[in-house]
C-alpha cells in the first residue's frame, strides 16, 4: 500500500535543546540563533505544511480510490523485480515501489530505477556491508556538503511533538544512522541550513528504514559529531563546499540586512509611539529630569556667549553677571500652563524630544553605554543599536579589548579551524578574537555583505574575516613600522600635473613586460601563505590573476605547492639541494623564469607575529624536503623556520650558481639603491654572475599563471623589482616610490624596472609609471581581497585598481601607458612648494 508522501521525510530534531543558543552549530559558525526575531518553528512549520496538509489529504483520497489498482500493480512490480528486470519498470511503477517504501520520488526514470536497485541492495543488512562503520574516518568538523556519506549517533525520543518541533521527556535510546547527504539548502524564510540525508543503514533504537530521506538542521548535524567517508577526489568536495559557503554567506547577509531594517523600523515606531503613551505622572517625572538637562544646556550656551563676548569686548566683560538665559524658565510649571510663550513652546518641544529620548534609552538599555551624537539625541531619532566601526587607517589594528582585559576573554573552540583558516587543529590553544556579541556579529555580516569601493575597504573586511594572528601577519611590518606607513604616505606627497583637451575616448591600459602583454601594469606580488586568508589559497589567487589577464608571482613559501599553482618561485634556501629541487620542479611545471628575493638574508623583526606567537601552516613546497610539522604549543615557528632555511651568506656570486642550475631567467627583487641597481648593469664586468634578474609569470590558456619565457639574455638583467618587502624587513628604509627614481636613473633603461610597496590606488600606479616603473606589484591588497571574498575578492581588487588607473589616465590626458611621463607629476616638498619630478 502506498504511504502518503508526507511520511516520506523524517524530520529529525535533537531533544529539548533543539533551539538552544549555542553558537557552534551552523557550518560557518554563525547561526540564526542570534536573530532576535527568529522563530525556530517557522521554517519547520513551513516545511511541514508543504509536506503534509495539501499532499496528505490528496494522497488519502487517492489512496482509497486507487487501492485496488495499486495492489495489482504492486504484484506486477514485484514480479519484474524478482526477475531482476528493474530496467523494465515504467516511471509510474517505480513511483509505486518508492512510495510504498517511503523513498524519494524525485528524479527521472534512470534515477528512480537506480534508487530501487540501491534500495534492494542495501536492505537486509546490505547497507552496513557496503558502508561499514570503519569507513567513516573523517570528522566533518562543522562542515558537510551534498555528496558526503556521513554517520552519526542520535538520541531517540518516545514522544516527539511535530507541531512544537520538540521532544518531550528523556531520550528512550540512541541510534546510529549512516546516510548520504543528497541535498542541502538555506531555507527561504529564515535561511536555516537544512540537510536531506538518505539513510543507508541505521541501528539501535527505532532504526530508520534504508533510503528513507531524513531532514536535519545543519547545527544539529554538526552537534552530533558527524563522521564522514573520504571522497575519491577531496578536491571535488572542496569545490562543493566552497559553493555551499558562498550560498550560505549570501543567505546570511540577506537575513542580516532584513533584520537590520526591521530593527530600525521597530525603533522608529517605538519612538513615535512613546510620546503619546507616556502617562502624565511619568511625564512630570521626566520633566524634572529634563528640566535639569535644559538648564545645563542653557548654561553651556551662556558659557559660549561669554566666551564670544570676552573675545569681542575684552577682559572687563568677565565681571558681567550672566543674565538668565531665555530657556531657563521654570519648566516645572510648564505642564500646568495652558498658554505657552514662544520661549516656553521651544522649551516644551525640547522637553518632549528629551522625553522621547529617555524612553528610547529605557527601551534600549544596551545603548546607554554608547556615546550618542548630540544631534541625533536632540532629533529624537535613534540609529539601530549597531556599534559602527570606522574604517581604520592602513596600519592600524587596535585590539578589540584592552590588553588587560584580554585575559578575561572566554577561550573557546577555534571557530576558524572548520573554515580552513587555522592550522593548529582541534587542539588550537590560541585565543582568536571572539565575536560573541550579537551586534558585532551582525555588523560583521552586514559589512561583509557590502561591496567595497576601494582597496582600503578590503583591508577592513579582511580584518573582520580573519583571526587576529593572521590578520596581523599580513598587515604588519618590521619594528616601528615606519617604512610601512611611509610606503603609503610617500605616494600622497606626489600630485599631478594633468593635461587637458586630449582625446581620451579610448584608453589603453595594456603593457608589455619582458615581451609579454598584460592587461594593465599591475602584477600580483609574491606573498606567503594564502591559505591563511582562504582555504583555496594561492590557487584562487592564481585563477583571479588569470581572469584579469595579469601575472602572479608565487612565493616559495606558499601554502599551495608549485604543482598546484604551477607558478614561480623566489628564494634561495640555505640547503642548496632544496633550492635545486624546487627550481627543477618549477621548470618541470612549465615555469619559464624565477624571481629571486634578495632582501631576506634573515627575517625582519615583525613584532605582531612575535606577540601572537604566529603559527604557520605547512609549507607545501617543502613537504618531504624539510620538516613541515606544525606545533600548536610553542607559538611562532615562522621566524625559526625562516632562519633555518634562509641563507644569510647569499651574495652576488651565488647568482652564478643559481644560473648554473637553471636556464630560466632570474629576476631580482628587493633593490632600493642606485649602487645595487647600477653595479649589476649588463655592461659591468661581473655581469654574468650578477645579472640574472628578471622573470615574470605568464597566464596560460588553462587559466593558471606561468612564468613568461623571456628572450635569452646573454648577460645582464632582464628586470629589477624595486621593493622593501612591503616594509617587513628593514624598518627605516625609504618608501619604495621614493627609492624608485634613484634606481631608474642608475639603470638608464637597460632593463625594465618594476616596483612594489604601498600601491593602493590607481593614482599610485600612475605615479609609479610616471617615475619610470614599467609596472607595479601589489601584495597585501590581494590577500585582503582573498580573505574577504575569495577568488572574487582578488579579482575585484585588481579590477578596481585597473578602473582607478584608467580614470587617472583619462583625467591626466594620457590615452595609453606610453603617454605617462615624469612631467605628469610633481612632488610636494616639506615647505609646501611643488617640484616637478
Ligand atoms: C604577508 C606577506 C608575505 C610576503 N611574502 C613574501 C615572500 O614570500 N616573498 C617575497 O619575495 N616577498 C614577500 N612579501 C613582500 C611582497 O612581495 C611585496 O614586496 C609587498 O607586499 C608589497 O607591498 P604591499 O603589501 O604594500 O603591496 C610578502 C609580503 C606580505 C605582506
């Protein structure tokens, strides 16, 4: 007999604590629990009303009419199945079988037949044989997706009230369920994350029949310590997860925006209503409070008047007794006076506004600590209770609470680990910043949903998205961070000399670097450990670079391997055999040039990392070559690792060795002086050893960046990167934009010069080109984009910079990069005078 369709889905809820406000539930650690307007029943009711009422009654009617027909049909089906000829079943027959066994009816004929076959196979203990307990080896760790084969243990309750969605009484036992996640979605009404799991086998109390679909909320599934099988291709799973995360992000953001609007409307309504609803007794009480306030206001006004008088009339005015200000009438009488004078009307208006305020304060206790803008106070309109954070200046990252209070912050399970942003594992002992406060979380989501309009806004988003330790790692510089600030501020001291009436209807941003054409003179600088910013790491960055048709330079200290990214490398390790191996791997993977970072004989002193006891994830490129073990106990191993691997004795002669092991051209990064730029010129005697500079990466059609092949240069450099390593090495080196000119003059155009450090605006790109750079590289903005919005974020960073650069070209009268000259800019001197470059 066919079971009604409503019975085909089992909705699992875990006991009375079903809607508790624990935050460890949903996949990204942010749960709908925080939504004050959230009614947990709504989604469930919606689901049930869809599942049961309409369909149930219909199917009951149908059931009575069709009973006889179904029984005959069942027998036919049974025969076909016994003969092992399931393929011969018609769609309707499949549905009869599936309905009878309470299975899903979705899908086309082959899917239905496949489901029947599987059902036959896994009934009678076949499920457990096919999916044995020991095959569930991985902890889902708060992140599961469609396609996962999972296993969990759950409480079973005797009494489960479907309408109230809760179990009553103690659990009557436990059961183990193994199942396949066939669907997962964020509910339309409340964006609650729900999984549909097809049961493969179930044991214990009230076991569930095989292939029964089970609806289970995300946070419950995760709370059940769910284990999963390994996928054949875990990379594939990663893609599915990424897609799910982005959907989740959008769903949560939408809800945040809705809640935000709702709260605002609620507050405004409460404010409007409050003045009408205040009982008179209460009003007179308020009068007292308000009167004092008005008097204080009046006195302040008087003080101001006195000041201005003092200015006008000199010191003798000080002895004048202050007159009674117009507002200081006896407000205690105001309520009793039927006719109000103009002054007292004013006062009454002020008074009523203040009453509104007091009420609003009563209603929003939480806001009393937030200093109110006096204008907002007097207007009587309150903003929604959100502590807006201003965008911080580029190098500023204040702790969320003063250091002395940090000890009282609750230590909790690392929320970043499941998101792939913490590499310390389950035992993470680091105090990641918490966002326990609902407002802050809401604000965070609100901000994350917003589309940044410039690169600096990406920095703030990255700060919100990342654990403090990792944000500091990316944002920080060496020691006093003087150079870090200078790298950015030096750009501000250059202004433009724009040309007018030039036809700029078509702007060509493209340029050629070492014979390779790229869409704009903007390249991605090598930066370490992109997986701290996003689980996809350098692969996502590379894809973004490819889609923007530009070059990405991959760091050897990347968290994805050379093979994964198939890009460039840029360091010489102390152990030369390691360097040789890496170079060979780079060559094997299609790399056509190398970038040698020459400013890192030792690691700069980055105090934020020292304080945070920075832990790095395993360096993929070094796996099997060096110990890549990560310790969560000892804190910073970054410095120690770097000092073990970097070669402090590296000198110009070693470039000869590097050249001897590769035919790839080598680009040198980290030059800041004319001496280093000039001595290494091709015409110099030592050129063979010293001029194996330049290289760059090229994007292949398959969207991975590859190093450009460059013309064989007999001797000499193919290019130089003027860089101070993003101010992470030696503090008090000049800003790179200030050092650029010196190197450009020394090199005299014999090799192309690139620069990086502090480029945040299209105008900065223009300034660098005007000073003689052929292209710029950007470091931090890329990782900020990656942290905030993944591959899309990196793409946006590059696109934004390109757009700004294009606009600068148009407004300075430069239709192509060739038109950008030194005459387009001038330096602001310390004395405010302008000087041409
Ligand atoms: C987090 C981080 C990691 C970096 N890692 C490397 C690296 O592995 N190799 C390298 O040559 N430069 C490295 N750099 C320096 C960059 O290549 C680049 O010179 C610098 O970031 C440019 O400055 P900007 O961040 O202001 O754009 C790193 C910079 C940062 C911020």
